[in-house]
C-alpha cells in the first residue's frame, strides 16, 4: 500500500467541507478541513484533525478555541482560499459567535473550546467542546474523490 492508494481510498468517503477558524489576539486564521466529526452528544463534543505542517496548528494551541464552519454549496471559493488553492491574498470578513470568528453564510457555525488534544502520526486531533451553534437553511458543499461537488436532487429511497 502506498501513499497515493491510501489517499485515493480516503477520498472515496464523501464529506462536507469546513473552514476551521481561530483567533490569536485579533489575528484571525482559517484553514479548509474535511477531517471533522461529531464525537459526543452529552457533553457536546466534536473532533478536527490538523496536519503537523499547518500554520493553524500552533494558533489553535495558543488560542485554545476554534470555530468549525460547514460551507454552503456556493462557498467553494472560500474553501479554495483557506486551502491555499487560490494563491493571491483575499480579504475575508468574519462574524462572531460566542466571541469566536465565524464565516457568514456557512450552513453551520460551531464555536468550540479545546477540551483535549492528541498527537496521532503526523496529525493532531483537537477535541472541541461546543459552546454555541448557528444554522442557516442552505445546501452544503461536498468533497468527493478530490473534487468539489453539489448534492444531486433527492431520489426516493424505500427502506
Ligand atoms: P495557510 O497555508 O497559512 O493558510 C491557508 C490559506 O488561507 C492561505 O492562502 C491564507 O492566505 C488563507 N487565510 C488564512 N487566514 C486568512 C484570513 N484571515 N483572511 C484571508 N485569508 C486567510 N488539512 C488538514 O490538516 N486537515 C484537514 O482535515 C484538511 N482537509 C482538507 C480538505 C479539503 C477539501 C482541502 C482542499 C484541503 C484540506 N486540508 C486539510 C489541507 C489544508 O487546507 C491546506 O494544507 C492548508 O493550506 C494548510 O493551512 P495552514 O494553516 O498551513 O494555512
């Protein structure tokens, strides 16, 4: 098994797309991430996974807070900005939720405080205790097999 085969296999798991945002004394930094999962309902916990070379890693350790912004279908450009896929710097405005910076128009804004961190291989898992949530009624952006996509029209499913 080589790295490419592993990446290809993981890419077969269709996900939404989030931008993780953190704020160190007014310096707001975002990063596109799809390694996001709900962990626990009581207490309300989520997990994100951040690569060891990502600049946001040290910033989350310093701030001890982050927000997860689940992008809407029309926000692919924001995903590309915060993944470094658009190289030239862009001005992005942030709203606030529970004091944490969040992206306007996201399907869900989830404000978190870091409750634990675990280094696993070349990534760090941050467990976030959810402190507030804001929802919008919009379709999500989808990532599958290395490409951005949108949900297809609903098809009837008989269970
Ligand atoms: P930088 O490279 O420093 O920043 C990323 C970009 O965001 C830069 O272009 C920067 O200019 C811009 N930016 C940051 N803050 C602001 C701001 N305030 N205003 C305007 N622009 C700003 N990596 C992971 O570790 N975990 C994942 O789960 C993950 N999932 C991904 C999913 C997808 C769909 C994609 C496309 C990439 C994913 N990545 C993931 C890779 C990750 O997004 C990139 O490697 C990213 O560039 C690394 O972020 P960084 O903190 O080093 O940020």
